[in-house]
């Protein structure tokens, strides 16, 4: 994967993050750098590749069994 490895841990996550960022751009979010393409998907990918987008896995899921119905 090359340069993507520095900022994203897998191709799958890169695609998911790019799609989410492209949707934000479509809804009016300002780009975080120079826009070289009129396509929002390409702009989103460039932002991820250059490290302009910070991402996180989010909170850990709760422990197994918590909140589950007891028999």
C-alpha cells in the first residue's frame, strides 16, 4: 500500500474513511488543503494520504455479557 500505510492501517479502512470524508465535503465541509480535483472523492483521498484527517477506532465495545438479557 505504500504511502497509505503511514496514516491508515488497511485498504478497507482507507476506502471507508475516504467515503465518509467525501460525504462530508458534499454536504459543505471545507477542504483541509489545496483542492486539485473537482471530484470530492479524490480530494478526500488526498486529505487522508497527506495526513490531514485524524481518525480513531472510537470507544471500545462494552464487555461481553453486559446489557444482555439474563435467562
